[in-house]
């Protein structure tokens, strides 16, 4: 018994095992593409959710990699024809990165339901997916609090999010942006409409979201 991991360590070991399995699968990718490094896969996913393009700085912040490391990844992706870089019209010193047609096709393949983590979640019912999304929100908030990343676009970090204000057990939360109540299974981990909450709103929302017995 003394060698057994405690609950938090078991959970951490499980998450790390899954992440390693998915990373290994991402490197194998599918037969029609060469192995895909995890950072490049993440960049493809982020750019697929931002058709207007993203600057390099927010990309490196959200990925928690150094600007130099991101620059290497972007150069490799540009050489493969997956991205285009253009000067930002608002700031001629900055570049905006967008997916090319080939990059969009590859990103769509990565997002197929059978790929990566998504493939592992296929067997879960909505309640378990909702529970996982709830925990994901809390883990992303903790990652940001610990300085591991910034700029992640979750509901819990959003100024429009009102936890337990939906007035309905099935849809306990409320989004002020769309003006509708929603449940845990509809929590967003990467929402294009997200606007970061200020520190006071964030603290109140996090405390409320953690409640076991919502008001
Ligand atoms: S705008 Fe998006 S991130 Fe913000 S609360 Fe609504 S759904 Fe969530």
C-alpha cells in the first residue's frame, strides 16, 4: 500500500499517460502525412479556429512555448506550405499567421472525431463529457494562475460567463454574449467570442463555479 499513488497523483499519472499516448499518435499521424510534431498540430488547431489569423505572440503565449521555439515551428510549417505570414496592417513590425488551403485541409483532418483525444472521448456520454469540460475549465484556470500559459479562451476566463445564473438544473450557466443559458456539456475551451474577464470578475466566477451545491 505504501507505494500506491494518492488520488491526485493517480489522476496526474492518468492524464500524463493519455497525453503521451495522444502525442505518440500525433507523431504517427495518418499514412498520408509525415509525422506531425505536437506544437505544429496545436498551431494548426488554433489557426483553424481563427480564420482572421493570429499574431505570433499570442500563439506562443497560448502554447506556452518561447517565441524562438514557435518561430522554428512556423518556419517549418511555412516550408511545408501549411501557413502564410503577412505583415499586420495595424503594426508593420508584427506578422499575422494564417492557414493556407493545405493547412486548412490538414487541420480538418486533425479534427476528425476519430483523431487524438477526440477519438478517446467517443465512448463517453454527455454527462461524462460535461464533467470533463468542467474539470478542464478548472485545470486551464489553474495553468494560467501558475503562469504556464496565457490567453486561453475558456468560458471560466470570460467576462460574459455567469456560472449558476441560468436558473435551470440542466442549463445552470449563462452566457451574456449569446444571451442564453447552457450546461456543462456546452462549456467552451476555445471560444472565438471570449473576452478575458478582469481579475475581480475572474475571482468571483471561479469561486462560484467550484461550488458543489450551487445556489
Ligand atoms: S462568449 Fe464564449 S467563452 Fe464567453 S461565456 Fe459565452 S460561450 Fe463562454
